[in-house]
C-alpha cells in the first residue's frame, strides 16, 4: 500500500493487493488478492 491512501471501516484488503498513491477505499469494500487500485481511484463499498 502506498502513502496517502484512505481505507474505510470494515474494508478487507486481499493478499498482495497493490493500492497506489491517494486511492480512497470506501467503508465495507472488498479488495481481492493481487488486485491493483490505480492512483487516486475511488472504490465504492457496500454501504
């Protein structure tokens, strides 16, 4: 995981997932194993 990443409560980050600079992971999000999240990407969770 890079710096300046925001991860919401109850989110699950898989093994070897790569989350790039400034990404925002919404609460209740699931990031799969080996998934790549790009610079500044916003991932919506199940709210």
